[in-house]
C-alpha cells in the first residue's frame, strides 16, 4: 500500500460522481472498492480486525439494504457469524417488524424478520455510507424491537456535513467509519 494508511488507501479508491442522482450532489461510489480484489480485502479486513476484538465482537451482523448486504455478509462470514438482512419494505417473505423513517423528501420503511435476532444478542449494524443517518437509526430501532443490543454502527463512508453521524452518536449508538468526505 506504499505510504498510505488504510483509510487514505480506501479513500483513494472511492469514485466521486458529480451531479448524481440530482444536480449539486457529489455521489460517493464505493463500487471501485469492491472491484479490485486487493482493495476489497483491505476494506473487509479493516472491519474484521476491529470486530475480532472480544470487547467489540458481535453475535450476529445485520446489513442495511442494499450495499450493507455486500459488506455485512462478507464481514459476518470472516468472523464466523450469521448475517441478517434489513430490507426495504415488501421484500421479506416471513413475518416482519417494520420501522418508517424520514428522508429528505418523504419517508421510507425498512423491515426485519421477527426471528432474525434473539433477545440479548449483540449486533453489529453495517451499511456503506452515513448521510442523514435515517436508515441506520431505523435499523437500530428494528433490532431493539426484537430485544437485541446494537453494539456499534459501521460504515465505509461518513458525510459529516449531512448530520447523520452526529444524530447516530446522539442516540447513544457508537459509530465506526473508515473514510470521511466534506460536502454532500
């Protein structure tokens, strides 16, 4: 990795797409992190090494629809744990609990199977990016409805100016991110 630390190395592989999906938005595209096997391994190892620590080790990993599935399932596999998907409404076939949260324009709902976690289980909640924090907060509430404890929220990218990481931390949830970008 030459002289770059892990965070800078990963940041250098995130593509910024201007004016997508709307004018003025700087979209942080994580797909280049996944395409290169070496970069993908560095990314996953950054999470795995953290959560191998007995103090932070979860019982299960939950991933948020959809890019949280990519990260969460691989991290769970590497840690020898199960993986639980938190899906957009209408995608899960079994009995679910749901949580609705506000978006910039309107609202969205996420769901979790009622048997996804057991009371008292320690859960790592993972997504690709923290923007307004709504999705992660909704995921936390769903897991807590089923009696689980969310140890920490984790994501590759934080966009601190959108206030999500501040809101998540204010809710009492610890947050671990690898890369921070100024602006939107």
